[in-house]
């Protein structure tokens, strides 16, 4: 066989001649030539992409390769990522490689269908798993493969402000186990400014990422964020808790205590959550399982953060201010708990909020119960023991301080309550609290106050058996983990020595330090186990008897509601049926008889003391009796030069000084009240004690009125306001002063002033009537027309005043006040002999009494909103009084006929105009109020009382009969 050239592409050739010389006795046939099926090109200096080249190579392999010496692209320098594996796994020497097989067969990774067809850099690693997978999706491949693909598709942009830290599972979860408890760790530290956990080493304005092995930043952040959120909210609540302890008040302290217990329970529960130390050491952590297990605690902390206004998404500047007011805190907890019940939240979350509400409201509910005398009461303040005084002559300062003003005590009672109080309880609770204060003042020994029975405290019920027991009034011990106290521990150091009642206050000095004579549920079982016990016993849903939170509240407060209603009814019965001075109806009768001047004896004696209807001016009468002058030892006064104030008692005008001095006025009024009470036809059907005390409870007084232009008419006896300085005062018994306050007495006094004006005008017209009937000195003896006009004017004025007087006393006062007094008398039913009144408590009665006086004032046009109509009525009476003064001066001879006639004509013209305007205004008021008010009375089924503005139609009917008063005399 001929020799071939050395530049032949064949790497070697067999020389048979040499073999034949070296090996004797052997004969060989020539073997066929072996040509290589591959070519390894030399690497070039520019980077290559072997993946793309492999794809193109597979396309070229589909066609026959004619030129094996074609230049191949060199491998890219990125292959340095597999150098670590190549160093660790060297192929060995050539002999070992020949034994293990051809290296080229090992590099043929694309020819076998049993291997993965995924073309990636990681596939070139000798340690890479090349097993063929059953899914074509990268997201379902190995985590390292998926992370590599994402890293290649979305490579990280190099940013100096972004810090990326690669961590493994063991290190990451070890750090998160600390962060989730609110503590700083290797990878996260607490930022006090933003109140968040931030990545360690990341400065302000920079970003940081923790990348878990085999996970990209999206998955890593999703896993880490839950743990960071839990740690953030837990740490924020701890900071809030430290601030809550600086507030004062039992409710805010109870809330802080309950929240502290819940956080303690959460911290201990989170510490037991996976992954454990063994799992971290083994490196076998199921991330999804761990991540899902923390979901409940994230929801719990999120709900607690929203309750406290510390949501995870908020910054410290946007935190809600937590008002420490008990009503605000309890209503806020109740609202959040009700929301979780409606939304069917997790039982754990609902139980935690129920626990917080139970602990927080315990002290507040106890105070509310004590405010109405329900449940265990606090120890009463012991009286000071006189025998313990070092000096028997030492002044007792506590006794000198006096009793606290009852109005100040009542004003301190709040009318606002938490939102979970039932509406029916809210309607009677403020009145019941005030009723207890009045009952203690009126009857300290009342059985309702001294009853030794101790009712159960108001407490929240959650278990079905407890709710059923409360609903069906079954006596049992309620199972409440949060408020249950250890009686043995509480009273372990309590003294057993018995004390006399007057020395009962010394018992506290025999107790051990820290011991208490009362249950202190807020300081018992203050551990995380109490929270866990409460959660374990909390039902999955509310009882069927109370399917909603509002129904449950009604059952919880049912006993308090019943007691409050009984307390209000007890005080009402005491004030209405008391046989002595506390009988409210008797005091109202006195007010009606004297301040409203409805008692005939009182009106008669008051008229004799203040008014006169005589036709002669007694001061000018030389022959008048001198008995009063003799008693006073005064000199006789010369003939008066002042105009005659017709209608007033002449004795009040004797000094010609107005208003009269106090001694003169008191002299005339000193026996009016006493004589009216002792008069045989005086007040009846009132207790004897009330009648005997009326002499000093009732009294006349003088007040200073303002002066100035248009405001000094009370200084002129000729004006209808001449007696406005005089008023009548009343001093009700100490407990009843709440039901007859100064505001109500001022309404009586306004009516008393109005009635004095009316009675003055009545007496003035009576005097004019006597003057005009006198035949010895007739009025207008020569002017027949003037006399006729005067007679007509007197008749019209007398008709108007009589109609007004009858309307005020019969319709307004009698038609409104007498039915009101009749309502205070109990109606006994024949079948069950029960009392039925229209009032639920004394405060409703007091309001009805005040409204009654408002109606009386409105019917008399005395309210501030009726100033225009009231001025018309007052001016009409003023004109009548002016007419009486003119006739009186004419009677005295101080006016001539020709002087008095035009004055009478002018007064009559003004009176007609005022009456026309007054009737027009009255018609407008009647049309505006009558239809609506009567319809309300009709549909309410009540008797048709005159009322306030509704009664004006009676006045209109009395004074407006076809305008007869405005007709001119014929």
C-alpha cells in the first residue's frame, strides 16, 4: 500500500510493513480507513453564544455535511460559571477516560431523548440533573432552573442604590423567626422613624432585596413580607401599649391589660410556629406550609392594628388618635367585634375581640351598675368616730363642709353611653341614675337601698348555656374565663375578726399588703393561658336565642334594665303617694293656688292688701279711718297732688312714693298667706304637714328691675306694670327642688306678674263702674255724648277684661293644670289593683310639669317668641287703665269735662285699633296651630286639653263676637 502525504487530514495511518517486521508469524489484512465525524475548531477571541450555535448546528445537521473543515465559532467566556464544577470533577487521565467511554459521547447531550431538551447554561454543568421532565413549563421545573431562566430573561440592572443579598433557607428563616416576634435580626433592624423593619445595611433612599436560593425577588419578597408585616404590627402595638399605660382611668388600663395579654399570647404562639430548629438544621423547610401557617396571625394582628388605628400601611404621621374616653374605647371595640361577627371571621379573631371587650368593659359596667344600685355596691363611707378624736373640742371640718349641692351631683351624670347599650336601657338609665341620688336623699332607709340581696354583676356571656341561663332567668354560675377570679386567693389574707358596725372601717388595716375586699378580675389570671382558655371555650357561633350581637346585648343587660325600671318607679311612687312633705302633688296644688292665684281666700286677701275698687280716692278723704295711721304713729298727710292710680290700694299710695318702702309693703302682706291657709275654704286634700309648712315655704319678695328709656314703667303707679317689682317665692323640700327647679319657679312668677296686672285692671274697671253709677257727682254731667261714649267704652273694656280673666283662669289654668293634677292620682284597676300612670319616672313628670307651664305662658302670649302679640295684649290693658285714670281724675275734679272728653275719645280710638290688630293676630295664630294640634290629640287618644297656642281660639271666641266691641255707640 502506498504511503500517504503527512498533511492528510487523517490523524494516523497503519504501516503494514512495519507491523510485519515487528511481529513475526502474524499476517494482517489492511483495515478500512476511519474518518472522524466531528471537528473541534479553535476558539476565537470574540464571545460566542453556544445555545444559539447549537440551535443552528441542529439545523445544519439535517443536511449532509460536505465540509468538515468549516470554521466553527468558539465558546463564549460565560462558561466560567461551570469552572467550579470542572475543577471538582476532573475527567482524569486519558486512560481512565477511555475506560469510561469516549468523551465525545459524553458531550453529545442532544442526541438522547431520555435527557432534558432544555438548552441553558446550567445544562452544561456536570452536576446538573439532565433527566427529562414531563412538563414543558419552566415554572414547574426545578427552582434553580426557573430562577436561572428568570435571571436570564429579566437580568438585574446594576444599581448602586440597590443592595441584593443572597441567603439560604436556614439563615433566612432563622432571621425571620426573630423578626416575626418584633425583634431585630441579622437581616432586618427596626427603624423608629417609620416604625418598620428594614433590611440591615440599607441606608436612607436605598433599596434592598433578600433573594432566597432558587427564588427570584418576587417570590422572595412575597415570602418575607408576611413575616415583616407581623413583626411590624406586633412592634407597633407594643409601642402603643407603652403609651396607653400613661393614661388615667380604669377602662383605658383594662384595655391596655387585655391588649397586653393578647400580645403575650401571640408572641408565645408565634414562637412555637414552624420551622423548628430541627427543620432548619435538616434544610428541609416547606416554604408554602410555613407561609400559610402564619396567615391566621397576620389577619389577627391586622384586625388589632385597625382597632388601634395602627394599620400596617400607615405611617406614624397618619396614626389615628385613640381617645382614652371609656365610651369611645368600648364603642370602638364593640363595632369591630360586631363587624367580625357579621363577616364570619375566624373564630380565633372573634374570640380575641370578645376577650378584649369583656376585660375592658368589666370595670365600666360595674360602675354603671353601681350608679343605679345594682349588683355589689362599694363600701359606704364610714362616719367619723367621735371617741377617736384626740380632743373632744376639735372642730370636725368634714361636718362643716355641708352636703354637696344636689344640682351639681346631677349635672355630673353623663347621658352618653357605649353603642352596645340597648335602646330601651338608654331611655331609662339616666333617669334611674338620678332617681337613685334622689332616693338616697329622700329615703335613705328605703328597702330598695338596704336590701341585703346581691344581684349578679353585669357581664358578657358567650357560651350557649350561659346565654340560655340568663334568658330563662336560671340561677347558675356563669363561666367567664376572662373575669373569673380566684376567691380563695383574693380573700386568703382577709381578716376573720368581727367588728361592730361603727368600727367596720378599721377592717382594712388588718389585711395583708396587696389584698382587697373586692373582686379584682382585671388582675387575675393575667397570662397568655387565660387568653388561650377563652379562645378554646369560645363558641363557633352565637346562641340561637341571641343570633345577633344586638340580641346578645339585650340579654346581657336585661337584669340591669329591670332594676333601673323598678328604681324609677319606686321614686315616682314615693313622690306621688308619700303622706308627708314629699308629696309632689300637694306642692303643685300650693303653687297653683298661690302663685297662679286660683285660691279664692288668697285672691280675696291679696286684693284687699294691694288693690282697691272704691270710687273715692281715700287719701283725699278727710273722714277716712285713722286706725292704720294710729298704729304707725304717722302724721296726717295733706291732700295728694299726684294722679290717682286707680285700682291700687290707697294705703300703698299714702307716702306718694313708688314703689312703696319695704316696711309698708310687708305690713300689708304679712298675714295674707297665713290667713289664706288657715281660712276654712283654703287648700284641701293636701297633707297636714305640707299645709303647716306652707307659711314659711311661701313668701313675697321684691326684686330690682332694670331702668332706662322704656324700661322704667314699674316706677310709675299709673302704669299697668306698677306691681312688677313684687313676686312670690316658694321653697320646696330638699329632694323636690330637683323637680321644682328655679327655672320652673320663674315661669310661675311670670304668670304671677301677669295675673297681678290683670287683677289691677279689673279693680280699676270696678272703680270706674262705681264712679259712673254715682248720682251725687256724676261723670260728664253736661256733656251727654262724652258720657255716652264713656259708658260704652267702660262696657266694652269691662267685657274684654272679663273675657280675658275668664279665659286665663278657667280655660288656660283650669283646663290645663287641673287635668295634670288628676293624672298624678293613681288609678286602681279592679282586677289586679295595679297603679297605672302615664309617667315612667319623676323626671318625665317634671318635664311634663315644665311643658305645662310653657303651654300656660303660650296661651297667655307670655313667651319670648310671642313678643309682638303679647305687646298688643299688654297695650290693650294699658289703654283700659288709662281710661280708668282719666275717669278718676275727672271724679276728683282735677280734670274738667272739656279736658277729659277728648282724652276718652282718643283712648277709645286707640283701644279699637289695638283690638282690631289683636284679633287679626290671634286669628293668624289660631289658623296656624289649631288643625295640627287637634289632629295630634285626636289620634293620640287623649282628652282635648286647651293646650298652649291651641287655646287661643277660646280667647278669640270670647272677645270677637261679630266685632261687637268695635261698634260705635248709637
